[in-house]
């Protein structure tokens, strides 16, 4: 069970990620995309996943029962090679539905003060 005091908590990475053309190309090729000038819309998850997992590491979730429930993206502008991005992740909500715990984490990628992409990951902890 998620510690309810963690809802609203934000984890901000001290490290930045510099996006390379090679990283964009490798990700794009895996999903069958041929345009390597901008990152595919789902590329941001390759950065935000580690941050959100760090936030939830000591949350009290039973990771043996976690399944991915949903993913949503809000893209303010495309990610391109040369972007230097900082990530912050916030536990937005936690609720119980039919005995299952549902946790939603929002991760924001910023370039300096500009919000580039927000992602929402919903995890289901099966009863």
C-alpha cells in the first residue's frame, strides 16, 4: 500500500539529460519511425521512466503486483537533438478501486524554464 503522505510529493533530478541524435535514431528505429530530426512522441518515456521509478522506490508499493495501467503525453514542443532536459516527477493521486490500488505519476521535462513534455503513468497494484 502506498504511503498516503507521498501523494503530492515531487522528486526533481539533480542531473540533466542531453538528447543526442543517436538516442533519437535508436528509439525511432525500434518503433519503425524513419524521421530522426525530432524525437518520436513517446521518446520522453525513455527519460522519465527512471525518474518516476526513483520517486516510487520507497513508496510502500508491492512491486511484485504492479502492472502498467495507462500512459498519457502532453507535448508542448518536439524534443530535438541538443535539448538539455531536467525531469521532475510528482505522485498526483492514489486511490483504491475494487481492491486494486491505482497510482498516477506525472513527470515533466523542462529545458531551462520551458516545459517541453508532461507524461502521466498510471500503475495498478493488483489486489
